[in-house]
C-alpha cells in the first residue's frame, strides 16, 4: 500500500521523466515498473505481457486504427478543397467572412476524422493558400485554423473519446453523443468571437469577395455530401443498432475507399502512404494506452485510488471546488504535456476521485476532452500550433501563439457553460439511450 504523498511523488516523477524527453509510453511504463518493484515486488511486473494481451484483445479498441485509417483516407483523397470552397460560398456576407470557413470546415472534417492533428493538417493545407493575398490578418487566420482543428477530438467520432471509454469502461456510444452539443456550442462561440473581432477591428479582415450566383453556390453544395454521408452512416450504424462503433468505423472506411476511387486517387501509392501512416500512429497510440492501463493495474495494487479519495475526503473539497482545482491542474499540465499523454497519464489517478465524488463519467469525459483541446493550442507545447506553423512554412510561430489567444478564452467559456449547465453534455446521450 502507498499513501497519497507517495502517489503524488510518483506522479511528479512521471512528469519529470516526460519533461526530460523520455517518450510518454516509456515514461509511464518505467514509473509503473519502478513503483511495483519498490512497494510490492516483481511478481505483478511479470504480468505485463498478460495484461497487455488482455487490454488489446478488446473489440472496442479495434475502432482506433479504423478511425485513424478513415481520417488518413480522406486526408489524401483530395475532397477537402472542394468542401472548403462550398462552405466559403455561404459565409462571405458574415462579419469575419472567410474566417468562418476555417471553423466550419474544421467542424465538418472533424465529424469524419476523429483527430485534431489530421484536421489541422488538412484544413491548414487548403486554407492557407489564399488568405494572405486577400488582406486578412495572418495571426487571426492561423488562430482560427489551430483552434477550429481542436474540434477533431470532441465532435464524434473522436479517437480520444474511444481511448477514454476504453480506460474507464464508459459507453463509447454515450460519449459520442455527449460530444455533439458541446462541439456545436464551441463552433458557435468561435463564430461569435470572430464576429466581435471583425466588428471591433475591421482592418484585420480582408476586403469583400465577389459572391457567385445562387445557382452556382447551390450546385457546389454537393461537395459537402461526402463527409456528411460518412458521418451520418457512421452515426446511424451505431445508434440505430446496426453495428458497434468498431463496425461503424469499418463502414466509414469502406465509404472512404469508394470516394477515393470516385475522385481518381485510389492507387497502390495512395494506399501505401495511407497504411504506413495509419500503422505508425496506431502503434504510438496503443503503446501509450497499454502502458497507461498497466499503470492503472499497478496503482490498483498499490491502493492509490483509495489513498487519493481519502485525501480529497480529508480536505473536505466540494464537487465544485474539485472541478476548479482540476481546471487549474489540467491547464498548467497542458502547458508542458501533449494532450493525449496528459489524458492517459492522469485518468488512472483522477477517475477514481470522479466516481467517489459522484460526478457523471460521461460529463467528465467531455470536460477532460475540452481541457485537452485547450492543451492543443496552449503554448509552448500545443501540438496544433506547430502543425499549422509547419504548413505555413514562413514567419514566426509567435504569430500562431498570439492568434489562438481569443479562442483559448472561448474554450473556457464553453467549460464554464458545461459546469453551470451539465445538461449540455448529458441531455443528448440520455435522450438516445
């Protein structure tokens, strides 16, 4: 057994290992093995192989590589530019004009990719071509893309929600439904923020663009059908009882292959790039996940959940106070850690406290993903910042750092709203199930 001070010390040592540059999965595995060897002997460590097989022999986790594959297929299929053009047709008259296209395009692509990084890379590649020529402020353009791309881990299907559900035995279907309304709310808050910025600083927004005739714009709406069709089919497969999330992912992959063929992109070279990228990303995610689940196994042996819940009980913190502490904790942690690493490293320790305090695990999953979204665009470690700057290929990354600041505040507005009105998260899953 171990007390709360020992548990916090072990967690601090884990963070130190990560800050020193040790890969996340290796750092988690090292601290788990060291903790087991010091406090309870080597026998539990010998169970790593059995535990890893037990974790990975999970039908739900098969959805992770399938959704990654789906995102990779669409990323390289050449459909995004047409989708972006169609969306831009309908926002040119709004204050902020084409900046809204970045947000809406990120939201739509998020509905089929499940990944913020893939969303940032895809939309950034399409969007950054013409903005500088149109007179838009670079920082604002970069900020809308980086922030909009965070929707990739909130709007279903979300790989991060699948991993959270697997780690906590929480329904993936309910988590997916719980992410819909907050995702739409976040898009709405981003849109309002852009409109307010455009009204306050009109010089930051480019000149008015020519609007094509209505028949032309209506004709281009067909470019929105492929991602919408995949999203609808994936969600219908899950919620009409036709299949599991894993089977729904397989349906999405099949549709993406058909779309790639229809767009004349399906070739051996295309498939080779897609499969290699999918294998690399899947291997990284699943190694981190198995290391985190093994740590969960070890800390269960050590009695860490009991020690931490006892500490919270002794401190006498209310649910609201605990949530405020967690907001500060995850914000500070997000300054130094990658979002997925932040989740898998903390869930084994934090989740027992959530259950002890009677907090809905579905609500907490969405809260956690929102804090991960903040981490994705918070300097200096926000991954989306570097993805967008890498696509831009010029200037200073400080432009991206400054550009996302208004949207970080937007995310905290949504966090405050789901705390004040938990039904924003729980209403739809309760209605569907």
